[in-house]
C-alpha cells in the first residue's frame, strides 16, 4: 500500500439557482456510479480546474473580472480566474447550461452549441475554443463565491474546491451529460435535504451544507441581495 500523500487538486463547483412557482430551486446532478469520487451522490456541476482554464488569452474572454479581481474575491494570490472559468466549463459540460454572453446579451439557448459541449466533454476542445468558435464571452461576473471546502485526508482523491452560486440563464434547458452524470433535475433545497434524510439520495457534506445555506432564502432575488 502506498504511503505517498494524495495530491490536492484545485476544483470549482457552482450551484445554479432559479425561481419557480414562488420558490427557489437549484439544479442537482446525480454522479455516475462508476465515478471514483462520490459515486452516485447528488451534487452541483463541478470538477477539477484544468490547466487550459488558466490560458493567458482567456482573461479577455471574461466579463467583469480579471485575474487580479477574481483572486482577490477568493483570497488567493493569483490564478483565481481559473476557478471561475472551471465552474462555467463544468456547468456547460455536466448540466448543459452556458453562463455566457453573445453581443453583450446572455446566451438564451444552448441548442446551437451542443457540438461544442460534446467536444468539451471528450477533451477535444477547451473553454477558450468554445469562446472563439461561438463568439461568446464568459459571464464570470454572475458567479458569487459561496464556500471553500478541502477534501479530508484519507479520501482516494482530494480537492481544494471553491463553491459558487449563479442565476440560471433564462431560456436555457438544463440536461445532465449522460456520462459523468446520470440524472439532473431542479429541486427546492429543502426537498433535496428531506430526500437525503429519508435515505432516498446521497449528499456529501459540502453539498449538504450549501443546500442548508440556500434553503434559508425564499428566492434567488433574496439570495443574491444578501450574498
């Protein structure tokens, strides 16, 4: 058995929220049972920060934040923008939601970009490639830092994860990727927590904590006004 410490990878995840029928909802994904990290658990879109998420040309593709401002928001010396980019990339890959703008307007439909989503999921494209091919900028200014968790020692994989919350883009339909995630649905945070308490679904500690924080708010308007 190896005694080498498990390396800690930087990661980002984003809780995408919306208002529906007078209540706040969040998009939840169920991880594949074959996943190494938290198989079968219900999570928010997220994953490791890739080197390509910090490509030097990406900064000009990001709205409202440069690396200095993003790093200050997260309390890191440099490289903070990569967390924001990774959160948007994972959200597009796993949930099919593109937090981006075209000609200054938020993207209203992801239908024209499904080939790019597939290329991201296979590793054939980076987020910079998506920006260039689709003529979009990344709406990193919509992401609000919402937590910071580090996987405890002893886990097979460890992550230093920045949690964000962001509003769902109007007109887009969320859909799991069918590979890393096998189910996706909008749920009220209180309903997710209740289902977990009944043993109907699995939550890891950071997700449960984030859901409890989200459940304190009656609407996304209230959430973003107080966050």
